């Protein structure tokens, strides 16, 4: 292993973007250090996992279980394609859930606030943990901008007041969010290195029309990848290791953590499962309403009519739904039956399709066809 020494500590060569990380493995000794039973210095880690929920659970585990008094921990991680929304956001207003479902891109709700971002293996995430007293997001971002400047002095990278990092004054390469608890804090940010820009654009658009809500909206920006401006920039973890050491000082080499290791992180599996659950991901959406017009064109008869849809949603569940169809296209009693079936259901295409199937089967011919058309049109609003 190639060893670099720096300010009295050692880091083994690690290329986060070439998947050849060769670093110290996390040991019980290191855990003792993390828990503060003897070693109180600043530490730097890299997650071995590329699972978004495991990595978010690792952040939460560290924040909850590690004594951060007077010290900093720095975690580098990446995940496979995923959309990550902020704690107080509405996924239906932020992303195209249908496109994500078809592409197999999971949605994750994190515990920090802020907007929605796209992750894949070309996006590096950096999490800065500290006690509240040492919480300083501009200083953390300096670690990132200095790392990039040192690696590629020609790059014009700057942190903005709202804690984005922009390239050439206008293209966003990094977004920030943070979480403060009573004693501990973490500030995490993304860094677009070589992410799939067209996937990012295609999933970060709302799938549901007519949403009214108080949820936090994202601030959409023009984004760019670092490799579009510095093609040979590959070794992201080493440059950040040095930069973190320079800014804060360091007491250890870069260590690899495995967040699926329950013996090192007791209870982490449970934390990851909770983050993966429907109740957290969708159920935590602030209450909202949908007010929209549905187009009910009939491909067979070329007839066209419209319906008004009004839905109220609480905890991701349909708490009330009213559909008004024009011109007696379908009997109102049948529409009311459909609304009754939908009330209390999750706002989820699969759940709703299963719930309405019995009602649809109980009708025949033209009525059945129209009821089917109406339910499919309502389902299409769910993304
Ligand atoms: N990966 C990534 N990096 C930077 N900017 C992005 C990214 N994906 C999308 N965007 C752009 O940012 C806006 C949203 O900006 P907005 O400012 O609303 O939100 C954020 O930046 C949140 C950053 C959260 C960082 C966490 C760190 C670890 S887990 S997620 C989006 O509409 C796109 O235009």
C-alpha cells in the first residue's frame, strides 16, 4: 500500500472514484477511539457502503452514539443512484416518482432539512460532525474548496452565502444541509464529480400537478460536474483528507467503515430500516392538498371530458377526496363509491390500484371501462 505521511499522521492511498480504496479497516480499537474512550482527536472515515439508507443511518448512528465533545469527525461516502429529499419536503412536488420507479432509483428522506438532490457514484458526499460549539459550516466548506483549489488551481470554486459551492460563479457543484441536536451536529454536503446529468434532470421534476403545501421547496440551480472542467480529477478522498487535516488537524489515518456491521454499530440495521420505511419516506410529508383537472379522453370513442379532482393528504394518506365529472359521464353514486374506497389509502399507485380493483370488477361494459379510465387517471397523478 502506498503510504503518504502528513503532519505526523498516515493515510493509505484511496481513490474514491476508482473504487480501489485501500485504507485502514475499521477495528474495535478504532471504535473505542470513536467512542472517545481514550482518544479525543479529529478523525476521518470513508464508508464502504454504497447504499443510501445505510449511509444515512451511519450518519445518524454517529450523531447519536459518538461523544463529539471538542472534536470533529469527517465522513466521506457515495451511494448508487438515489433521490434524497430534505426532512420537511414533499416527494410528489420534488421528483418524478414514476420515472424513478421505472429506473429503479430509490427515494430517501434524510433527517436534515433543505432541498432535494440526486446522488449516484459520481457524487461524493462529505459529512462534518462536531459538537454544537464547533459547528461552522463555512469553515467546513473551506475544506472542500481548498481541496479542489489545491488539486486544480485553475478551478474557480467558491462557497456562497446559502452554502452552495459554485463553479465559475454560476454552476452549482455542491449543496449543503445540516442537523443540530442538543449537543451534537452534522453538516453534510454533496460534490458533483461525474454524476449522470441527464438522469439528474429527468428525476428532479415534479410528477404530481396542482400541489398546495407548506413543505420546504427546493431551490433549483444549474449544475455541473467537476470532470467537465477538470477531466483528470479522480482522487477525491485523498485531496479532502489533506485539506481536512490542514484546516482542523487530524489524529488518525483514513479508516473504512462498514455500516452493515451490527457488532460495531449496534442498532444501525434498525435505523436503516426505519429510514427505508414508507412511513418515514412518504408518511412524514407535511399535509398537503391537490387541486387539478383530469383529462378523460377515450381512445376508443374519441370522446373527451374532464373531471375536477380535490384531494387532501395527511401523513401520505388520502384523508378526503372529491371527484366531479362533467356531463354525467359516470354516475355520481359510483364516483362517490370510488372516493370511499380511496379514503384512508396510501397515496401510492400500487396500493390504490389494488384497492379499486374489486369495485371495477363489480361493474360491466361501458360503466366498467369508464370507471377503469377514471381510476387510472387518478392513479397517474400519484407519479
Ligand atoms: N448532487 C447534487 N449536488 C449539488 N446540487 C444538486 C445535486 N443534485 C441536484 N442538485 C441541484 O440542487 C437543487 C436543490 O438545491 P437545494 O439548495 O434546494 O437543496 C440542496 O442543495 C440540499 C443539499 C443536501 C445535501 C445532503 C448531503 C448528503 S445527503 S443530501 C436541485 O434542484 C438541483 O438543481
